């Protein structure tokens, strides 16, 4: 008996499926939501470029999503994507990478891309750990947690990355978890179909290299926790920082219209080309 | 959302398919199906993962949560 | 790559004249002549003037110049742009060049054509930030990790900054690799006449395009064609070891072996097509002393050779225009009758070691650090001491 074929296999490199993510890993769910989102808004994957860095979640677009892909150095996918978008603004450029990539080593590129409001969609898969390298502390690891490089306990507070991106000036920012898949996919659709810098922080699970250190052995354990800890942004607004200490604020954090970087750059170029022409006509 | 689910339910005719060789036995579908349509089976796939089994397809309202939560593209829900 | 309408317009309005300008500025104009579509950079002395002039002029030629948050990002952005089909460039100096190394390696591994200008300054670290040096010769060769090959050219005048940056773009597209224009603070800040030719004199090579995605990183070709983004060809570009299709395979020994050897040999086996030197042999022949230099150091070196000849001494002179791949055949040939080769360079002896590997003559470094170039007299005295 031949096996049934999922319709979304059209959007992935089917010949290398099943993917290599561990059982219960959130990366597969993000890939699922992402392909659903692309299908849902009718994006032509031939007009997409997916950029990623180094880490488990960078494998979501590279090699699994079937489009032009740029699998870059650790921390730099947003900078690479900037070069692509500036020269081909007609293409939908999406960055999918992890918290280590986007908020750790590459944090500076993130805040500057948000400040410029360049039309990129950045989907940061936040599993709160350096998973691929074996479970070292990340800037997103909660305080108190034992990791391989904080064997006694982590003394640093975790980075609230989405809040940072709001402050840096992005057009659209949201935070969801791999449990909240329906709003996540809708949010991805919004991010990819609007102009300007869009950022979604996706709280995700790493049962292998994070979960087993904090007593969450399986993907299910994580999703239960995401479900329990999640609080809608509108409800969270009236709460104190202490009350929100151990919660995950989910929902749309910002949605504003601002001048887009590449559009503005193109205006400058068009003006300068015209000025040079005018100069020539004056001489003639 | 519930209204639309009920609407789907009224339309009936769901088909749940599991691509056995994609499944990695994470059991997320079993745990999070709102109507508990799945159950763990004692059947292993080629990779040695215990597969979920559909116990009561009629219970399914076709909400597709399992299809979307599945990290493996291993569940296909067809709503007629 | 054929020049687009805006660039043709620009060149036809600016070309066919002689200008007085900085080496850095000549480099920027040369890039526009080469059809540069995209520049990304970060301010650094003594390379800022390249970015400033490009920022002023490139939009007039229809291109885009952006300032990134650092040099890592600049290097990343020009590689991203190159995959859309753009000719792209960045410019920096030693500290920024160090920051770019990881992504230069990425450019080499992904066979991405792009140009990196390094206007060398005195180091290590901040060193004498505003002073010229030639301390990055070996960094240009071995700065990024892993086995690789590189192309680097060293201009010694403002005119050559203009000419060689264009050659860098041509080499980058021909060999599908990052190419370095290894200037130095002296050449970057020299102000000289530069002839900018007419549009009709500008020639460009087109980038080779592959027909199938499966051949973008190998196949039967030593130098495969590219497929640019947006063509619906699902091109997969990765810095990890990959098959000809671009798909990662980081565990099979022969895949890595074949990929790295091919990337290495596409430059190595074309050494004679790439390498350019300029020789000025003693008119009377019979020289037993030779001088080899490059970049700004070649100017006082040549002056000293002329002076020595005026005093009746027999001295040969060779200037390396191509720094990497090393001109081993030309240098070996040059050295045949020589007992001693003097190598004036603005470091403690980097190129002299490479020269030593390929000649039987004694090689003596004429080092100069401290931010002041060699004087003619200084090199002349060394020549007179050994003749």
C-alpha cells in the first residue's frame, strides 16, 4: 500500500524527508506552520528567498523549505538577507533562525534591521538553549537553569527579544509558541504579506538538549507548559512585572506603518539618476 | 471558532490519514486532540516509533489541530 | 555583465576626461565603471573615502550604497546581493578586514563573486589607525580558516586603483570567487591624475549562468555557472560542505575532498591567466641584485633602483601587481641570475618569505613600519650596500 502524501510536501524538498529534527522538536511544527502560511496566502515560492544561519532551526528553510535558500554563517542571516532584499525588493525574503543566531551572536543585525524597517520577515525560533552544540546557556535561557556551561545555575536574566524588536522600531512584532499554531500561522501570513520589518518570536521546544535538564522530557511537556504559561498581550497589559515573571506574553505586540528602507533607498537612486540626466540635458 | 467547528462537524466526512514512516512517535497528536481521537498503539514503524492510532474517527470535527501541530507532516486531515 | 542604461549614462557623462583625485576615490569610480550595483560598508580610516564617494556617485549610476552596522554585516550583504545577480563590493581597512574574514570564507566556499577593498593601515589592533602599512598581505592569503585560495591585487597609484578594481570585478566573475583589492593607506590617500576612459573603451565579461540547479556547485565544470535568485530554480547556497546541487553533505570524505580541491584548483590552475607583474630589468643586463616590491612601497623602491642605475649599478626590478596567487613562475625566472633580492615592504617581512620559497637567491627584507613609507634614499642605501 502506498503511503498518503501530505499536500504541503509540494513546499518542501520531499526527497530528503523525513527531516532530521528530533522526535517532539518544535522545528518541525514551525516548518509545518510556515508552509501552511505560504500556501494560505498563495505565495509563489519561486519568488521567495529563505535565509538562515547556523543551528537546528536554521534547517527549517535550509534545506527543507523548497525555494531559493541562503544558509549563512552563524549570526548573520539578517545581514545576508539585507543584501538580497536591497537588490531584489520584489522577492519575499524570509529569515528563519534560532535565538542564538538572531538574538545572541547576531543581535546587532536584528536591532539595526528593525530600526531600518527593511521589508524582511524574521521568524526567530526560541528554544531557550544552544541545542545543536549540546545544550549550552543562551541569552534566552531563564535564570536559575542548569546548562552544560552553567552547571551550577544560570545567573543571567533571559532576553525578551520581541520586546527589544518593538523598541528598535519594527513594523510588526508578535510572539507565539509552538502550541499556538493557528494564530502563529495567521501571524506568519500577516508578517509576510505586509511591508516593513516583521518579527515573530516563536517559543519552541528542545526536549533533547534543554528539556531533559529542566524536567521537561518530551515535546508534550513543553507544549503543556506553553499552554499554561501563555497569557494574551491584552491581559498582560494590566499586570505587574512580578506577575508576568514566569509567563509568556503571546499575541501581536506591535503593528505600525513606517517608511520602508528599500523603498526609500530606491527613491534616492531614482532622484539621483534623474538629476544626472538633467545635468546632461543642461550641457547639451 | 466553535461555530465554524460545529459547522464542519455538521458537514461531517473527515478522513484522518497517518503517514506511518514519517511519524517519530512524539505523541503530540494524542495529547492535544481536543476530542481525544488518537490513542497510542503497539504498532512500530520502520524507525521503531510507536504509532498513534485513530480510535474513533466519528469523534473528529476536522479542526486540523493535530495536522498543524504534527512536527512531521505525518497527519493528513481531509474535510469533504 | 552588460552595463545597464543608468551606468552607461553615468560613464558617458563622466568618461573621456582626466581628473585629479585620491586613490580611494579612483577606486570608487573604478567600481562604477566595473558595473558595481551594490556597495555595503562601514566607516574606517583610511578607506572611508571609498564609501563616501560611492555613496555620492553610485545612486547616480542607478546603484545602491548602504552603510551597515559593522564589517561582518557589510561582507554578508554583498554576498547576499551577489546571488541576486548584482556586482557588489565593500571597502575597509585592517580591523574591518579581520572582522570580514569569516564571511570571506563563506564567499569562497559558496563561490560568490564579490570584491573586497582593503586599504591597509598600521596594526595590529588599532595600531596607528591613520598611518599606512602593508601588514595584511598574509591575512589576505590566510585570514579565513580552512584550505582555500584567493586572488588579491595591489595597486601602486591612483590610476591603478581605478584600473585594478575593475580587473577585480572581472576576476571575481571569471573565477566565481571573492577578490581582494589590497591597497594601502599611502596609495589610498595619494592624490594624482586619473584618466577615466570613454564608455566605448569599457569592456565587461558576463557572469556564467548554469542551466540546471544540480550543476551550480560543480558538475562537470571547474568553474560552474551560477543561477541567481528569483528564477524559480530553488538554488540552495550553503557554507557547509555540499554536493554539486548545493545540498549539504558534511560527512562523506570524498565530497569535501573534491569540493575543496576544485575550489582551490580553479585559481591555482589558472595562475598564469591571473598573475600580472611589471618588470624593469637593468638595461645593461648582468644585474646580480634585484628588488621586488608592490603597492606603495614599489614607488620609492623603483626610485631607488633608478638612482642606483644612475650611479652605474646594475639592478633589476619587479613589481607584483597580483599579490595572490603568488607569481612564483615570474619571480623564479626573475631571480635566476640574481645573488640577492631586496624586498622593500611596509611590514616586517611578509611577502619576502613567500619569495624565499621560490628562489635560490638570498632574500633580504627591507622592512618599514611606523607609518612613514620608505624613502628613496633609505632603499638606495641598502642597494648600494649589497651591490
